[in-house]
């Protein structure tokens, strides 16, 4: 499978494009897309997707969980990924992706009572997906939270 050799950084416009490309790659990996397979020989005039460049051929572990996730479990998962990632592999990237329920009117509960809960129109075509992208590099954890929301989300606009 093609694994991107991207460093997580959001310092400029080009890096934001890299993050968007990586977010797209994570979505394709979650679907088990054939375009990511190393032996994929698709006609470039037919397929519009190609893995990010540069990339290398490697293994991918995909774990799927259905149901509610307690916050403590998610924190343990993130800590485990950071702790067990290899120090010498700068291309090692982990992604934790969540898909929310698009038909609920409230998708996030504020941390404090002072913050107002943003409502959204509960529609079947709503989108609520985010990916936490993690990379251990230079003995530090670099991360970015990429989110895909629909036009019915009241948090933006």
C-alpha cells in the first residue's frame, strides 16, 4: 500500500494543501480503496485520484469501531499511538477518524456552561467527520485535527 511521506506542519499555504491531501488519503484508506494498493495499475485517464507524492510502499493497520467511545478510551488510544510510534521513522503517521451521527441537532457539547451550544439542521445529507493526524518526529508529537463539515453546521457561517 502507498503510504505518504508527509510531515505534519501547518505553517503555510503549501502545508495546508499537504494536510488536505493527507486527509483525503486517510478517507481513501478507511474505505480500503484500490487506488492505494501498490499493485494498482489504473489508466490515468480514468482514475482521478493518485496517492500523495512522495510516498513509499508499506503496511497499513486499520481498526474499525462502531458505537460510542468513552473519552478515557480515546485518550488511552492516542497515548498508545504516540508512545508506540517509532522514533526513527519520520514518515510514521497515525490517524484516528470519527464519523458522527449527522441527524442529531447537537454534535458537540461545550466544555463550560458559558459557551453556547451551536445547533445544526439534523439532515440525512449532513456531514460530521474528523481525523486526528499524529506524527512523532524529533522526539515530539506533531498533530493536526482536520474536519469535514457540511453547510448545515451552525458553527461556521
